[in-house]
C-alpha cells in the first residue's frame, strides 16, 4: 500500500523553508528508512531536471565551500552520498524529526504513517563557537 506524506523543512521559529510530497511503499517505516526515502526522492527530482536552480536538499554544502567553488554547471547528485550525510546530520543533532507532531529520536524506531501524515525536519542552527 502506497502512502503519501507531506514533508516540511522548518526552522525552530516555525517558518516553512520547503514542502514536498513523499510517496512511501509501506505504512510502517524506520526513522532511517524515512530519512533515506526523503533524500532519494529529492535527488531523483533534481537529477531528472524537475528542480530549478541548485540542489536544495535536506543537507547542503557549507557556505564557505559554496563561496570558494562559485556557481557551476548542474551536475548529477549521488543519492547514497547525500543519504549518508543526512544520517550523520541526524546523529549529530543537526535537525530534529517530528512525525505527526511527535519527535522521533532513534534510527530503528518504527513510525506508522497514514496518507496525510506530516513529517517535519526542524533544522537547527549551531551556536557560534560551539
């Protein structure tokens, strides 16, 4: 059974940075599977040319790298690399994950999703000097 959920990137102030619909093959998934599915979906859309501008996925290169490298021709994004970076970001507390307004914290935790479920990725800003 396919389930469509709404995925939002939000700030802790409640601002929505981006929103997308995510199709999942099962109602029950682990947190890890949810993160990887989200990353794979956005990479597929970008690589297929469905996204205008640069890649704006869950995880981005640091500002310093963007400034040094400058604008480039569009290139293919590797979903496996992006998924690995996203998983590491979750482990390091760079974003929080809420499923239907309930925070999930463990990779192997199973969540039950229904069509219309809301999945929020709250991006945290590191403190200066920390």
